[in-house]
């Protein structure tokens, strides 16, 4: 079960994970395929099964993060109820993922307050870790 590998679902009940799996669509993406563009409406997010995804930001599409660990998630802007994706995501090699519709996901979470609390705790932890990664990346680039 791929969601159990995701830091986003750490500590959640098996019942909730099964329900999320029922919502998830397994997809295959080719190398170079774009998952989302910065500025697009964030109506979905992704959980990595296998492959590599590059996140880029800014006018020159500066690479800010590459994810390659099973269970990593991308397209989190919708989970924060933002109006648009804050970065663009592209597959660097053939990649398998779970695609989850955010509206359906939030509908499911309404019935599980404990799961919702865990989700946001896990989301904050993961985003903090990515932010540190970006800081390190830009610090190293300047030296």
C-alpha cells in the first residue's frame, strides 16, 4: 500500500488510508511530462510510487527540488487551499504516481477530524524539511 510509505499519511488509521486509496488513480508519466504548471488551479496532488519529479519555480524555471523517494508528495498547494500551484512539476524519467483529487480528498477528511489533524501535522513537517532543502540548495549555489 503506497500511502503507508508517504510521510503525509504517517500515523493515520488503516480505514482512512483504504478510503484514500479508493480515491487515488494510479498513473504512469513519461520522461518530460508535466504534472502541473505554476499558476494552475491546484485540484489534485500526487504521491510518488517510482521515478523522479523535479519542481521548478520562477521565471527561468529554477530547479528547487527533486523528489525520488516512494511516498513523496507533490502538488501540495491544493492541500493548503491555495488558489494556484506555487511551482511546476515535471517527471525526469518514466514515473508512476497516485493522483488524488483534492475536492474528493477534503470531502473524505470531513468525516475524520483526527486524520485531518495528523495530515496537517505531517504536511507541516514535510514542508519544513523541503524548505530547509531549498535553503541549503541556494546557499550552496552562492558559494
